[in-house]
């Protein structure tokens, strides 16, 4: 316990040297009171740096078509059991209007890497959403060229989410047969250079990862100086090559990862991602008590949301957006947290 306290004090001391990967891995092993101390420290930093507000960012899953064949993803192009769909521009804009009514300050337009949605088509949608709702717009549509990203920024896109998933080149190559790790990192570099608020992160507990590998992922995310860090547990999908792969034996690692990310990134937005509710009931509530400050309700129309299954047991697939919005408000009220106002832009210094 003494060693844990000393390491936490280093993380809480401004200007102190950051921990090494082996030291972070040791924190990921913490149990009992040591584990509770990590959570308490993360909440202390979150309260000081981000306050009690939880920003709502409504996710619109507008297409489940994807040209890639990533081994862990339920909408991979090689999965023939998926009924594919694309929402129209009108449907996307109408859904964004609903998200605003339900209290969201941001909409996250998310899809597979769908070639139909060119930069020109997406730019038109971004302009319409911005013009007709005034909401902040985040795109999560995979790796795009610098020219495409510049076009989307010109259209008014505020933020972009692109997970690096793992810093292990060998593991990334095995799980992503369609692209090299370097392309994904270059896209993140381009996004920063173009003036986007940049979100990234990784999947916790991919098959073959060790605690030190997770620690390296935490350190890499920190070095990127991200505006938002989104991470969630790996959950094996039955229609992928990773079907049947188990969860981590110590499930607290998922939550300690979020807490350590908060300790190392005091002013980054950190969401309680949906996959935590698939991990266990009230999983997102636990994350909000361990350093997170963003909640991302699914506002996708019901007839589509059950078709966007990246992982199994995805929550809320049979609900409509209004019900989800009421549920979120109830959850936050029970935690004593308030809903953030405005777009919830990055508070990091440029």
C-alpha cells in the first residue's frame, strides 16, 4: 500500500516525473484498499479539473457498412450475418435535432469505413447539422486522407474520434489486415495539424495483451495530448475470428485503466463508453465515479441501432432516443452529477 501511495502522490504532484510502464502496470494490479485509493485519486483530479458536469454527446450510428475486416468488430465486411443500412441525410439531420431536444451539446456521427460517404457528402451533412441545430459535431468515420480531413474541417466539423486500439504493432497488424498502424497514427497527426479537437483511445484487454502493454497504451494516449480519450473493454463478438475470447480475469483492470488515464490527463474529456454497460450492469455509472466526465447516449433511430452491433449484449438497442435521454438524466441525478451545458469543447490549452 505504501508503494501505491507514493506512486499516486507522484501522479498528483504538478511537474512530477510521470510513471514508467512497469510502475503503471503495478498500479493496474492493485487490489482492495490500494485499488480504492486509485479510484479516489482519479475522482479528486476529475472534480478539480473538470467539475461535476457531465457532457452529453449523442451518438448517431448512421451506417454499418464497412470496407475493413478488423478481427474484433461485429460489422466487419466479412460478417455475412449483418443486415446493412445507411441513413439518409434527412434522417441524420432529424436525429440530430432530436438529440438537441434531449439535452445533448454534441452529436457524434459514427459509421463503419463506408466508401459511399465521401468527404463531399459528409461535408454537406456536417453543414446541415451545424446550421440547423447549432450543435458541436464530431465525426468517427475511420482513417481519411489529409485532404478529406481538411474538407471536413472547412465544413465545420469540430472534433474527430479515431482510436489507435493498441500500441503493439504486432497485435495491431494481426487485428487490422487492411491498414498499417502508421497510417492510423498519421491520421491523428493530420487531425491535430488541421486544428481539430482530437479524440482517440484503445481497447482494454484485447487477446494477447499484458498489463504492461495496457500501461504502454495509457502512456501513448497521454503523449498524444488528446482532447478526449475514449476506451472500453474488449468484448468478443460471436461472428468474428475472436469469438469466444475471454474477458480479463481481473475486471477491475478496465476501471483502473480509466482512473489512470484521468490521473495522467487531468483536462482531457473521458467518456463512460457504452461497452462498460455491456461488461456489467451500471458499468458506465462506475466509470463516472472513477474519473469520467462524458456520457454518450445512443440517439440512433431504433430500427437501425440493433443493426449496429460492434460487440454483443450492447445495451439500449430496443429503446428509442427519448427513453435513453430520460434514463441518462436519472442515472446522473442518482450519482449527484449535473448535465453539462453548451458544446463541451476541449479545455486543454492549445
